[in-house]
């Protein structure tokens, strides 16, 4: 039985047939922020990401590189590890589908579906996209130009399909149409955002065909139990990672299963909200509570493509702008669930507007004045004035907005509320003019500075999921002890007289490096 204070969240595992791109970075950053948010609420969090390493696409890439598939994925996976480390991703496990426990988990899931009578042997003839690792009905295909320039059949994702004929094990997906529809209707939060829900419900209502779930034309995959020559369809293998990561099929997996949230790209929603729940129903396992399909990250409005020359590696962007600056931009500018754009100029503008001129300027000015005028110690706040009451009202209101937005996975709305808190605190600071009070009323000046720093403290606590390193540096300067940084400490002020370290800017202004 799942512990009610547990929170299990996953990304889709990345396919390492190339180096990680901004789409990979966006998904893992967003999921990391969600995981950190729940940790700060005092929950026990299990956060899993990883790589999906089997399938024909990998086998072909390895052949092109003239190495074995295992050597190929071992090399590529290092780039995904490096990206996660660079972006300060707090995963509890980085799972690889070549891990030994994953093989055992997949085969246990397969046997459970066999035991339920849902797998049978037949002959597959149909359209298959190697790039999508997906089968398509003829009605889903369109004509278009292939890599050779000839007119070919294309999948809904714009990838070439090929006619495939081979012996295959099939899963009785058609038997689960009504059960899936009933689940959707009973749990509308299962598929988010609502646009994905409507799309998937309509697809299932249109009828489901049984699914080919094994291949014999290549051997780079997990062997099908008791069926020599067959390897599992890559999506059976990939989706089962969510069970492997919590110890399935051993008894303790129930401590974490079902997953609270799968964060995935919108292009794989069908696999996660139709195939995956049907597999789980067949295996007599509970379904995940929510699957959230986020949008694509576009480079100046265009999908990233090597042919267009617009592929940017996330590690390079993090090196250029800063890790937390990149994390902030992606979660602040992109409405979670919609497609979003990024550009060099947009990241620079957001870095300066929100971080350097907003949070950073507010913190630096007030901390510098305390160091100069208050013996580098936290002064006492003054809660009795009208200006303080207005600021407090704004802080409370937007804190509530932050938490309600995070609860429904509107990460960008949560950060809008944070910036509203910053605006209110900046307005209070400017109107109170502590630099003038330093000459006329030092006691009042100290109270204004303390009140401002209290606002900065609350802001710094709330931005921890998005900017963990920067917020930690800021909380250090505010004299906030490590044990007082959870959300339960939002109302715990730093005691007057607490010594504060010398202030240092946390959010430098972005300046375009000079050429040469």
C-alpha cells in the first residue's frame, strides 16, 4: 500500500540515439522542480529519470557507428548523465533499460499479461516507423517527401514508415477499450492538460486494434519469456521502467506504486495513456494517478533539426547563461503544457528583467544597506505601518497563488506569483526610501530593511524548486538556517540580531560578451 506521504514522479526516459537536446532538458528541469516542490512540502519523494536503450533505432545507429549496440548506448548515456549533473537534477535513480533488474521486471510484467490471457501469437503485417518506434494504421498515414526525395508514406509525426511482415506476439488492446473509457470518465485528472485528455479519449472511442508487442527482425531488446527469437516491443520495455524503479515485482514496490505523476512529451501521450494503462490493467496493477503531456520547445518558433542547423545543446546554454538562469527561463516563459520558444535574446532578457533587476537587485540593495548601517545584523521588523500591511497582504495573496498554481502543475503561473511578490517588495522599498531614512530616522530605516529582507526570504524559499543553487546562496546571506528552508518555515522570521555574512550578488546582469 502506498504511503500517503510518498510522492513518486517520473520523466519519460530519453532515447539515446543522439546527444540530449533542449526538449530533454526542459522535461527533466520541470520534473525536477516538481520533485523539489514536494520535498519542500515535507513529502517522501522518489524521482526517476533515465534512458530507453533498446529497439531497432538504436541497433541501426550502432551499426552506422560500427560498434555494438551496448557500446553505443554506454557512450551516449554518459551525455545524459552529464546533462543531469550540469542542470542540478535531483533524481533518486537514473534508470537504464539495460539494467539487470529491468530485464527481470519486464519479463514479470509480460508473464502477468500472459496469465491474464491477453497475449497471443500471430503474424504482423502493417506500417511501422523505426524513428517513432510505433505502428500505424493506413488511415493515419499521409504522403510526403522522404529522405531520398521520393514520395513516401509518412506517420502523423512526419516520419517514414515501412511495410513490416513478421511473426509477432500480440496484446489484446481491443479488449480494453471500454475499461479505458470508463477510467477516463471516472478520473479526468488522469490525462493532463485537458487538450490531451480530449484527444486521447476520442482516439480510444474510435476503436482499438490489438497491438504487436514483439519483434523477430532484430535482437537488441529484452527477450520474450519462453519464446526464443522474440524480443519485446520497445514500448513494453520502456514503459515498464516506471515499475522497475520501485522494485517490481517484489512486494515492496507497493510502497510507491502507483506513480503520482508521469511527466512526458505530448508526442508520446498515446503510449502512456492507452498502451500503458491497458498493460497495467492486464497485469492487475494500479494505474498512475496523472500523466502530464507537455509541449515542444522550439528554437525561434522552429522544431530543432540538424538539417536546419538550429540544434543547441542544453549544457552549452547553461554554461553561457548559468544553470539557474536557464532553469528559470524555461519554467517562467513556457506555459507548462503548451509549446514554447527559446532564443539567446529571450534568455538574456528574462535573466536581466526577473533575476538581475528583480530578485537580485532587491536583495543586494537591502543586504548592502544592512551591512553598512546595521552592524551586519538582521534588524527588527516593523509590522505596524500601513505600508507594511499592504506588503504583507500582497505576499500572503501571491504565496497562496504560488501554491495553488503548483498544485495544478501550472509552473509558469506559480512563478508569475513570485514575480508579483518581487514587484510588491520593490515598490515598498522604493516608496519607503531607506537611504533617505538613514539620515533622518535610523530606527525606521532598520525596520524597512528588515521588512524588505523578510519579503526576500519568503521569495527565496519559494523559488528553491526552480533555482536551487541560487536560492541557497541567497538564504545563506539572509541568515536562514538549513533546517528552516522548507515550506513549513515560511512564517518563521530570522531573529533580530542574527549576524549576516557580507553580501554578494547572486544574479549578475547578463552582458553580451565582446567578440574576439
